[in-house]
């Protein structure tokens, strides 16, 4: 009797707790349904701007959308965007659950000309439905402050500090060197200049021409009667790697500008008021962080002509000279000869391949040593590239090295040019070293013997002959033999990595064991059902349901609750009807645990529901 009296308050508290959980879940789902009925997708921006002014264009959705498609913006310069941000909050006031979420897509635009322009709507998808924003009409006015050179107290930096990008040639050939320059124009003191975000040029091979300069070269320029201090803050040699139209995106520069303001100081003494009303004392300075964007550039890259293209052309574009050298033409066998080919000029030197030289088969040739003497100046990339060959004749004789050619495309003349070396005649005398290294075409004394009646060769046909100058070293069989250990090692590594990944793939392991573990827990719950053990029964049912979903869909248990289980499973592409049945089973489990009536009937119904929902999900996934 005493035991039952003590347990009644605990049972009552547990019942209340379960009813609260169910109530919170119902309120959460109801708030989500209300949100789905009030989805809004709106566009906002300033309705009036001035020429040269930068402003934000924002699209806001009060739900978790996907597939955002921005408008086609042709009347304004797009500096950045769209940049995505998300805000989310959940509030519970007097038992009412309110969940707010918003997705914001932001553009940074710049007005370039006067007039009234319309920005068309954007679209986004939510819950299988497409939403369209409102269009925007923006009026662009003439910037009188920029025309007269005046500086306002708040917008002066926008009209007096800006950057521009210049390109030396807007229609280069593929591979031709062009110079891209970024200039900073200012009438204000500038500090903390950061140019780290103007060095990415997709479609080009680039070289920074100011990488080693510590100070910027400063000049003065006048634009529409206004004097500016100008500094070259970025300069790059660009080599287009493909033909067609390539866009160079706006460069970004951050700095601190010191802006002059006009703020009067007042005191309680008329004498000091008249003293501080002097213009010298009225001037104040304010440091403003500025984010500047240059103009974008479009480059129309012309393809290299296919007509009259030399067979040995390997992509060299520019203006070059070709200088061949050989240190000697008369040597003894096994003595080294050095042969050099130097390409000098202005262009994509670092991309030039070694010339193709045809050496006699009796020459042992090593890979060329490449020496670069590249000069990077404000005028571009120039210098020389030398290819030095070391060759060793192994057999005596007279040999010929055919002329070596170098072909390039000259963009100024718009034609291919081929330069050639002379033909080299190499005379190789017999060496003074061990004659065992020399191959003879005649018969040596060891190959014959006297047999009394005649003289004949010891070896009878057929003979096993091989070409003169053939060596196993550096032959095809030699390289294939070297590759075998690496291939075996690679196969071992691949097999080992697959086994490691298979063992470490916890998600896959859990997925395979999810059904087995759930069935085991349901079997345990059935045992408690027969014993009419309520608490342990509901614990096992809860573990079976939550554990199965967590393991099957690789969702951490800490992220599963009645509040977010639907969102998590929808992201895993689970059938929405099955999700609702799963949530209903969980809710019924909590309710039946504390509901009045016959417990055995409630427990049996919950067991059947749990078994049914797990079976349905398992069939759906097969």
C-alpha cells in the first residue's frame, strides 16, 4: 500500500510531461503550416540613386527556399552578388511556438548612367511551388557633386576615391601577352590599402608585374577638370589560354579614406563661438572604411590561324630570336658534347617547350637542362629560355644532326615565323679507352679457329643479331621494367584504402544494421508486453523508432526531436506520408503511455504501429 502511494505522484508527473511534449509538437507543426500559408518573396532597393553611386539590391524569403534565380541586370554594373545569408529564430510565448526564418540574397550594384530603369523579378522555389518577387523601378539622377568636384560630409569618398581597370589590348590572339593595370584615383588621404582581391583571372595564365615593388608609383591626372592623385596599385601580364570572349571580373580594393566634414563647435561663451566659427576650426576629418570595385573588362580573344601553321609549332606566341650553339664537332668516342638552344624575346617564355632534335642512334642523349632568365617589369614579361643537351657518341664514325627549327606566332605581323639552326656534322674518332665498349662490324680473332683443313666461324647460322647502338638502358623494356614495382605498389594501396574506407564507413555500417537492431528492440518490447511491464516496453519502442531513423538515414540522435524530425527526413527525400505516420506513431506512443484505460490494449496497439511503420519504410527503400 505504501509503495503505491509513493509512486502515484511520480506517475502523475510523468503523464503531465508526456502531454507537454505532444502539445509542443502539435503547436510546432501548426506554426509550420501557418508559415507555409504566408510565404513572401520580396525585392527591396533604393528608389533614387546618383550616377556612380553604389547601392544594395536585396531579395528576402521568409521560408527555407531553394533554386534562387536572380534577374538579368543590364542597366547597372553588378559589383558582387548574389551573396546569401540566413536568419532563424524560435520563440515560445504563453505556450505558443513561433518559428521565424528568412533567406536574403544581396547584390551590390553601381549606377552608370542617368534614366529610369526597371529590374525584373527574381524567382525561388519552396515546398514544390515557385514564387516570384516584385519588380523594382530605380531612378538614376545626375551626380552634381562629381561634376563640380564638391565633397559632401557623408558621400565624399564615393566621388573622390575610385579605381579603374585598363587593358592594353582588347582583341589579342590566344597566348598573346596583354597588360592589365589597376589605377587608384583619389583626392583624399588614403591608408591601409588592401589589394589582395584582384589577382584571380580565370582563362588566363598571369604574372604579377608589381609583386616585388614596395611603393606605388604616383602621378597626377585631370578628369573633367578635376585633379586626382593616381597610383598604379596592380599590374599583371595576362596570357589568354583559350579563344572567345573572356570577362575579367571587377577587382576589389579595401582602404581607409579621410573625409573632411563641416561641423560647428559651440560653447557657452560668445567670444569662443566667434573664434571657432573660423573656417579653419570648422573643418573636421573622419576616417571611413571604403570597399572599392573596378570596372569589369571583356576581352575578345582571337584564335591562332590554322593556315600555314608549322608542324613543329608548340604554342609560342610573341616576338623571339633563336640562337643554336655547339661546343665541338670533332670528338673521340665516349666524349661529351654540349648543345644549346636559346630562345629570347617578349612573350609567354615559360610556356615554351624544348625544340625537337633528331640525334643519331649511336648518341646517348640526356634530358635537356632548362635555364630561365625571365625579366618581369612594368612593360611585361621578357628574357630568355635556354635548353642545354648533353650528348655522348658511343661509336666512331661521321654523323649528321639535321637542322633544328623553332616556330612561333608573331601577333604584330599576324603570321607564323620559323627559325632554323644549321646542319651539324659530327666526326667521332676511335676512343683510347677500353675497346670492350666499342662495337665492331668485322670479325675478331676469338671468333675463328684453325681446324686443319679450313677456317670457319665457331658460331653457325642462324645468328642472333641486334642493331648497333641498342642498349637496354633507357629502352622501352627498361622503363616498363621500372614501372612494374610502382604498379604493384599502387594496386596494394588501392586495395588497402578500400578496406579502410569500408571499415571506417560508419554511416554505411549503421545503415546495414539499422533493421537488425530495430527488430531486436521490438522483440525485447514484445517480451515486456507479455510481462505487462509498461515503462520498459515504451522505452524499447522509443529506442527502436528513434534508433532506426537515426541509423538508416545517418542523422545524429542529438538532432532528432519532434520539432525537426520532419525537416530532417524531407531533406533525405523520404516519402512525406511515411514521415507523418512515423510522427503519429511517436505521438501515440507518448500519449498511450499516460492515457487512462486498458494499458495492455494501448501497448499492443503501439507495438503493431511501430512494427508496421518500420516495415513500410524498409519496403520503400528497397
